[in-house]
């Protein structure tokens, strides 16, 4: 074998090894994402978003599915949630005290989010209480 042939074989072995390592890494990431407990799939971010003309503070809420699988029936603890500004009930609706429903109970696909803003003199602590993934 010539030196050029040996170099080509070595280069091919390196490329195949690198490709296998990358594939294994990608597979491990997907496996870890599927092993996330259901409640941790849904991430809720909330923060100030200005004020209404009346001076009532606005809060922006983003509910994000960080898992690759869809989750539905997402219920959130929300205290006595109320808003001085209409929020689309298909996105977020209080069913009873401390029980709000996200996305009308429909699946939230992996990597997708729903967001809304509400107006109140204070923000409500929001946390996932139940869902199906």
C-alpha cells in the first residue's frame, strides 16, 4: 500500500468514527429528552409586560413543551387567577380555584409553546399540576 492509500484509509476510519460518535451523542440526547418526567416537560415562564392604560400591570406567560413528545390535559395551579384583560379561554382558562387548563386540554406539541398576557395588580404563581405525555 502506498502512503497515499494509507492516509485515505486512515481518513475514512476517522470520518466513520466521528460519525458514529455524533450519532451516539444525538441518540443519547433524544433518549434523555424522552426520560424527562412528564411534569418537567412543561416549562412556564412569566414576567412583567408593561401596563394597561388604566395602570394595571400586564404579565406575559409562556408555556413551553421542552420534550419531543406532545403533552395534553395540562393543568396548572393558578390560585384565584383572574385578569382585567380578556384572555382567550382556548389558551388559558380557570376551571376552579387553583386549577387552570392550558390549550383547551388539547395536545401541545414538543418544541411548541402557547403564550398570553393577563392584567392584574399582582402576578399569580403558576406551576404544572397534571398532564399526559
